[in-house]
């Protein structure tokens, strides 16, 4: 994929080709090709990290006007983690354009989360230097809604299990346990049925495509029943 295709995928033009190319230069490439480029993308990575953090904070602040500071901080940290940035890099096939040393290339560097997330940060710095803050906002708007929705769903599920544990321990000192009661469906697409219990009392049941999802669903149901079914 050439830079013109990258521009199309990002939805923004990148007229400064030298700067854009620098965002794609991994330090391993310079170690083997000292005269091939003026610098690696490490300085751009530093700037991009800060710019992405600011854009995401701005987005969350406006999207969740009632959320407290702690919740916004948690959301931002989850959204901008290395795995998320690496996934965004994969969506625009950024790995195909990276300039890597032969050693890094042979060890699968184009697919590594650390290299991809750093390259994405560097590319956002290149966008920022060419188009300013609003340019980065335009690009990240492609990724943020879905990423935030995914994070919220994960956090809500985790919070359900955590909240149920805290409530049960506070009321009786018992830690809820989970057990699989059935696995149905074909091997490639199983369906798990799970119960959550306090000692021998069933507090809730849940169904899902994995044991973890089913446990989360069971905890959610248990919380909904807590008023009428005490944790005993």
C-alpha cells in the first residue's frame, strides 16, 4: 500500500512526504541503514502519544457530560492502551508501510502490538504537524465510537461481577462462585450456561458464547434480583 492509499484510509491528505515517511521509520531500520533516513519515528511517537490522549480526553468529556473525573480517566486509559492503537493501525494496514530492520522483520515486527501502536502514535503526530489538532480529531473519529462502546461493555460486565462480590462479602462474608451447568451448540460455536452461587444458593444464571461472558450475564441477573433475593 502506498501513501496515497494511506491518505484514503485516513481520510486526510499528507502533503509533507518526508514527515510522513519519518513516522514509518522504526529504529531497527536506522540501525541497519544509517544513511537511509534522517531519524526514526521515536520523537513523533512521543508527540503522538500526547496528542491522542488529549483528543480522546476531549471526546470523552463532551460525550459523557455527567461522568465524574475518575470514570473518564479509566475510560481514556482503556481506549488508548497499546492493543487498541495497534488494532487501529491494522485497520488502516499501517504495518505494510513500516520500514523495519531485517532482524525485526524476520521476527514478525509488522504484526507486533508494540511496534504498530508506536507507529500509529507517530502517524498521528505527523497528522497533527500537518493539520493541527482538528486533523487528528477527524482521523480518530473513525475509531473512537466503536472503541468506547467496546470498552464500556467490558467494564460494565466486569463491574457486575465485582459489584456482586462486594455486596455478597459485605452482607455475609461469602464470595460468589460460578459453575457451568451446560455447554450446548456445535463445537465451533458453543453456548455456555452458568450459575452464580453464594454457597449453595443460586443467585442468578447467564448464557453466553464463552464461560466468561456467561458468568458476567449471571452476575448481572443476580444484581437485578438482589432486592428480592438476599445474598445468603
